[in-house]
């Protein structure tokens, strides 16, 4: 599910930002990953990474939990490149555009009713600055995303599936154990007794 959310965010940014940015991609590591932001030939950029996630119980009898994941959308703007550009991208415009495109989005209903919730916008500084970073404006926008996950019944494994869009396809792809599907529900017998007063 986390991969689906990341892909949906990237796709929405690609479609929405157009030529405002030259590069949009997922990166790995935290905000201290200097190379992800500074060693890029193309500027202006937007990068996405998972920050952290935590889980809370919503319903123990139904094995229902809520996973709350925090993502950083990092906006990188090169002052020199952009001053020479015809479109003259501004870091504040880029931050606004990302907030406008993502805030509240449920991403094809993958997320709960609150959608992507913006939490903070803050500059990213590197100490000491070097030749690759001195002309960059780098801001991290933190979003929170919540969605339900369901545990398996005790002693059960996921069912086998060939559907690549099914989250449990991962287990079939890598030959994990699987359980047979439950027998189909075919009939119901009801006894109605007359109760006399």
C-alpha cells in the first residue's frame, strides 16, 4: 500500500506541476541525504520519501488497524538556473503548488476521509554549505496519510492471487504460504418457532 500511495503522489505531481519542475522522483533516506538534493543535473525538482509510520488499533475483534505514514515532499529550487529561465520558477510558488495539489487528496480512495494532511513546511540546511548546495533553496513539506490495514485470521495466510493490483499479490509472487479461500456461502436455514402466550 505504501508503494501505491507513493506512486499516486508522484503521478499527481507529474500531472499537476507540468513544466514548473524539471524532475520528480522518489528518494530514499531522510532529509540528511545531501546527495539526493544537490547532485542533480536538473533543477527545479520535487522529491518524495517516506519519513516514518505508526500503527494504532481500530477494532481488535475484526483485526482492523490504522497505519499513519508521514511523507516528505522536498522542493529543490536553483536560484541561478531559475534566474536564467524564461519561466522563472520561484520556491514559494513551488511550495504553494505542492500544497494545493496534495492537501486533502485521498489518492483514488487509498486514504481515509482526511486524505493527505499537510503538517509542516520547513527549510533544509546543510552544514557546512558546499559548491553544490550554496545556490539551492530546499524546503521539506511534511504530509500525513492514514489508511486501514486488516490482519489475517489467526493461523491463516493470504489467499493465492494472480491479480497484480491486489496487495497480497506480493505473497504469491514470492511463493509465500497461502490459505485456501473460504467455501462459498450457498444456503441459509432458518427455523421459526411460534411462541404462544
